[in-house]
C-alpha cells in the first residue's frame, strides 16, 4: 500500500477541520450560555415589573398628597407602562445585537481558514 500524497493529506486535514466545525455547531450550547440567557430574561422581567409598579406607586403618591382621586394611579399606570415598554424593547434589541455579534464571531472562528 502506498502512502498518501500531499494533496490527499491536505484535503483530509481540511475535511477534518470542516467536520469539527460542523459538529461544534450541532453540539448543544454549554450550560453557561443558558444561564446568561436566563439572566437576561430575569433582567427584562424585573425591568417590566419595576416600571409598572413604580408608575403605580408614583401615581398613588400623587393621589395621596394632592387628593386627585384615582387619576394619579391611572396616569402613573399609563406612564409607567409606556416607559416600561420603551425601555424593555430597547434593552431587548441591545441584547439581540450583542448575541448576533458574538454568534457571528464564534461561527467565523469555528470555520477557520480553509487554505491551510
């Protein structure tokens, strides 16, 4: 049996590298990436609840000190909800951009240079 020539050896190395990148992409993400996703989810949940409850509390304080009836609570709820939606969408889009950026750089690093 003859030994493989340089062309065959180079092709086999590229094939092994491509197979390794494919298996790495198919492999489930590490547990730490799931924890980061849970952290982001809890952060958004806290932001939403805090904004709505903060608006309600501010509205209640306005009603209590200025005797405006239910209008302070209603206004606080509307303003708090609006600001919460704005802040949550903004934060979620930043998280999405950060995840897309890190995902693109990770996939490019997995593929490597095929001219080796």
